[in-house]
């Protein structure tokens, strides 16, 4: 497990998945390694593989790091998130959680709300959910919606209540301030007023919807505590399902190597 960015859920989830499959797990801390001395990514991983490691789970701050690495090493690579690009296993566990709760993904309407521009979860969810037959909408401030995102076949809505009344499932994303180099909105307080989901909004909707969040939650910004902890929330179920889904991914990749 090579994590060049901080992680709680994903890192622990992969580690538990590996241990439940009886794998020997090695956790690599990039901050205390030779990476800090200027060693390249390829050299770092090749040195690890020289110790007879079979599979690499990697999170990296740069988009495409996993694909780049796959062209230079001989090992199975699992993308645990690459910059603001993609987070495939999060999309798989989100899709599984929807199916578990609603019975099927096909025909369901899913809205992804928040910082779409900097979210690796958003892009992976869009691609995965569409493959499974769901309709996808993105909602957020104009400054946080990527240009030309409609070319992916998604709807765009800037009014939160309209988006929530349209959907069966709402996936609330946090504002990724650590990836923002300019100011995209006046303040977190104003963002919460326009795009934060609270109990009053939830109770006013035309139908009962499912609430999701990939974590970590910024309570009081994109979602309030009474919504995150409500019976309509499946946030903890997502975390639980993450272990099983990642076990499946690791098992399939291990069998391919054999």
C-alpha cells in the first residue's frame, strides 16, 4: 500500500480487505521514505517489487500516475485515487451501495453535488453509474462544474432543490480546498447556504431520497449532522461495503496474475 496522500477510509479499507484475503500487507509511508530524497516513483516501486511484492495499491497526487507506473513495472496496480482524476474503487462501492439499497442501479437518477471540478470521485462515479444504466446529474456553483462536462452525457443543474427533487440518490461531495489555487466562491458560509443539504431541505422534497457521501464529511458545509446521521443516509454502509468491494477487486487481480 503506497499512499502519497493522506487517507483514512480508503487506506484502512484496502488493508482490511487484504488481511481478510490472507495477504501479507506492507504499508509504505512516502513521507518517511527515499522519495523525500528525490527517488523517482518508478525506482521506488521497482525496489519494493524486488522484495517479491505481487500487487501495488497506490494513491498519488498526480493524475495518471497509476497508468504511467503500469508501463514501467511488472505488477498488478490498483488505483486508490490519482489526483483529481479518478477513484475507481470508490465508484464501485458507491454503485454497490445503491444497488443494495434500491435493488438495482439501472434507471435510477443520481445527482452528484459539490466540488465536481476537483473531485476524483465525481468522474469515476459518472462513468461507472452510466455503464450500469443510471442517469447522472451534477450540481454546484458554475465555478466548480468542469467545462464541457455535458459531453459525458450528464445533466447540469445549479439549483440544489431542483436537483434533489429530480433524483433518487444524492451524493454530496466536500469542498476540496487543498486542491484549489484560486477562490471559486465567496466563503464556505455562502456555499453552505446555497448548496449545503440540511434537514429542512430534505423534509421539503417531493419524495424520500438516499443520501451518500464519500467522506471525509465537512459537517455544516456540504451536509449537516442531522442529515448525515438520518435514516436516509447510507454513508456508513458505503464505508462497510468498501471492504467487500475492494476484496473483490484484489481477488480478481490476484487470479489474473496467477
